[in-house]
C-alpha cells in the first residue's frame, strides 16, 4: 500500500508478488517503483496507475537485500548471493550476474556509469555498461563507504579515506 503523506490522494495498493515483498525503491526520474518479492521476481510498477511494466526472474539466497537504481534509472542492482550481484539493464530488459568474491555492499557513482563494490579486502570499481573492472583497492578494515559527486569516502576501523573518481587518494583523517 502506498500512502500519499500530503493527504491529497487515497492510498494506492499495488499487488502482484506471491509471499510478500522484501525490497522496494523509487525510480529516480520516472513515476515508477521497483519491488523484489519472496517469489523471486523483480517487478517494475507504474505509480500513476499501478500497472506492472516489467518483471524479471531473480535467483539467489540474498533476495531480501536492498535494490538500487542508478541516477539515470537505466540500471538496477541487487546482491543475490555471497559472491554475486545482478545488474538489470532496464532499457534492454536484460540482466547480468557479476561475480564479486566476498562482496558486501554496492553503490553507483559518476552518473550511474561506475559501480563500486565493497568487499572484505577493500573495493572494486566496474564500468556499469561493459562490466569491466576499472580498479581494485586493498583497504583492510573497511566498515562503510559513500559516494558524493566525484568523491568516495571510505570509513575504516582507524580512519576516513577520501578518493576522487580517478581513484587517486586525496586525504585521510583519524576517526579517534
């Protein structure tokens, strides 16, 4: 059920998953909602009329993990198992599995054209279109990361490290 918090519209119910929904995300530019259900389906819904626009089969042990669009809304990604992520190209109605050993988290960067994966050993960056690895960074003790503009902030157990998107280290500061 989708509620309009302004109180102008009545709640909208979108139904179609069997067994419940595990993750949802809004499209960044269109009136669309993506959902993943325990029925192992990724579904894209129109928020204007509640109509199902597309559906994809997904498989994996991690179907309850969050899904994320890139900023242009062309790609959607989800972690599907301990070593695999699935990248959906919504313009081509295709998906590709990406093997990332010990992958923990993921984010899009630079207009959604770069994927950054956090692993137990550091970070990997991939071109979202070709899925070719761009760079690898061995950073021990990573706890979290975020991307803003052209900067990647990496929190380790000892410091915060900032990189620019050409991946040269900029600065670091102690977290103590």
